């Protein structure tokens, strides 16, 4: 593997630098660490590994000094190296726990899966150190692989007889015209379609778990795709009017088949969970170079506590499984497809009031954000406005429109600079105009942005929440930092937030 490390980015030096040229530190607790049946290692604050226990030496087939000089890059599988380095660098910057799975090369020439965890240990009067373990999870990975392989084989085996059954069914349907048997055959069609959907879902989950969900990207008419998909579903669901409202002429580069699958899943869920209603609205808009698709039903609705978990594998809210059929895989698969297109999804719902399932697809990835106004105390672009009135001590921030990792990082970095340069200690952060979700950026906000805001002088933070449940979840997740010192309070009403902020001393 050493011959390949030259192709790795500069960040790989964080791993390659894990060596001592003349001596290595042997901690006083070495006897205890050697008794642990796991690989144990320590690193300094810069990320340089300076100790490995005897289990590491035994597994790798080298002495401690050799391992420290070679560094982890000599033992981590090339396919896992980039993620390992990226996660390690992020932990070094934030001080948060390092967690990653990778394959390690053992002395027998084989790679074995390990779960690596490391935490920073702060000792009074002593340098900070990282203490980590690598736990062998090879058996667990084998079992997961066997399970996914079984699901894949079983699904393929089930598809073969199902195809034949559907063929015979169609032949019989042609033979019986007004015969009473036709009624039973037509009922059979629904069951065959349901079985076919379950098998396809199982196949897709096995592909996702194995990392084999590959997108076939090509330019296509998104407008035509939506119309064609919904038109096909009108025949399947005659009980509901499927009403399409969209901007025509929209071209998109993506996997048409997979995005059809998402539309089908959202619409079928809307019909299934609104048995007493008679319509479903499907709407598309172009907002800030994003395609926004929303599917609205007028059914049973969902409690807020269940919203965020609906896109987990096999999860369904409350006891709906006793009323509605399915494995709970459709939204999990749809979420993965949307993420692979660089998009995001969210839900707005109230029990008894119906639900709106939405997703966003960027027409342009990571588009450059240009300011409309940029002065020492005032900034404005299409995503946010920052104002720092002289001598007020308050920085006013208003976020606008759909946000994502790119826009949140851009805006968050500007907030740090304006807070510091204007000597502010209070922030009025208005999210009322933010729909949807920006959860992909919330971990960065908690681990990187918030600590830097505090270093820039933040003491009090009034966060005015959006009405969007998913935007609220993103906001709350972005302050999940056990070491935060600033006082951060969420408000539904802007007036209450302003009153609280001005009273803080």
C-alpha cells in the first residue's frame, strides 16, 4: 500500500505523519492497555499517533516502532482511506469523537473490518491526547453481507415465478370476458402488483446496504417524467384524483427511472394514508435553481415525533402497520435516491390534517453565492441578510429560502466574521423564512460553527424557528454540543426572542 500513498491528498499526511523517528512514548498504563483484547492507540493533539498496544503489533506482525514509522496508511485499505482521513481531520478540528469503519491489513495478508473510536482526553497541566480503540467487526460484517445476499437471492428467485404468474394471469384475463371469474382475476392483479413492489423494495435495500445502488445519469425532461408517472398511477388509483401543477419545460440531469420510483412512492403513500379523501396534489416549482416537488394528501396525518424517523429503514409511525400494508422500506429507498442526487427531503404534517411530502433537487451543484451588498456592518445575498447596527452589541441575521450544506457553511462563516469584527456578543437569528430541511449541515454547525462563534464572542443567541418541522429539527440538531458555553434559546415568536435578547446582560 505504501507505493500508492503518493496519490493521496495532503490530508493523508495526518496519517503518514503518525511516527516517531528516534523514540516512542510508552504510557505508564501500558500493562493495562496490553491486557485489553482490542487494538488500542493514542495520538497527540496534532493527530500524530505515538503509541499502539501489543494487540496492534500482534495483528499487524510488526513491532511498535515500525508501525509508528509506517503510519496507518500502510494498513488501512485504500478504498477506506479517504473517509478515514476525512473523519480524522474533522475530529481534530472540532475535538469531537472520531468514529469510522475501515479494513485493516493483518499479518496473514488479509483485510479485516474494524470499528475505530477515539476521544480527546484533557488532563490538567498536561497536553491533550487522543485515546482510541479499533474493534474487530469482521464477523458482524460477514453476517450483514450474508443477510443482504440472502435478501438479494430470495428477491431474484421470487421474481422469476412472479413474472410467469403475471403472464398466465394476463392470458386468462383475455380468455374470460364476461365470465364471473374475471372479477376474481382483476382482484388478483392488485395482489400481484403488491407482491412485485415488495420484492423490488427488498432488492433495492440490499443494493443500498452493499453500496451497489448506481445512478444512470442523463438529461431528461423532468416535466414529461412527472406527467407520465402520474398518468400511469391514475389507472392504479381510480379512487383519487391525482392533480398535477408544475412548471413545464424543466430539464434535469439525473436517473429518470429512480426519480420515477420516488414519485410513485410518495403518491402511493399519499393515496394509502388518505382513504377517506378523494384527491392528491402533486406540485413542482423552481426556486433558487432547485426543483421543489411536493405531494399533498388530505388523510390521517402524522405526529411530529414520528416525522424524522419515517425515512428510516422498516420504520412506520405508531401502529399504522396494523391498518396499512407494506414493509416500511419505500421512504428509506426514496431518501437514499434523493440524497444520491444531492437533494433533500422533508415532511409537514398534523394528525387528522393530512401531510405534505416534499423533496428538493439542485439544478446546479454548489453554485457560487454572490452578495448583493457587502459592507463592514451589513451583508445581503439571496440566502441571508446580516446587520450589525453600531453600538447595539446585537447581530441581526435573517435566513431566506431553501438551505443546504453549501449555503449554511457560507452563511455560517460570514456570521463568525461579522460577529468578531463588529464586537457583538448577541445574535438574533431569524429562520422564519426557511422552509424544508438543512439537516446535512447541522453536524457541521454543532461541531465547527458553534465553537467558532463562541470564540468570536457569542454569549447569547435567540433563534427564531421556522414553521417547518424539519427546519426546526435541523436547528435543534445544530446546537447539540455538550461543551457549548453560549446561552441559546429557541422562540416561535420574534418579539419574545428580541425581548429576551435585550434583557440579557
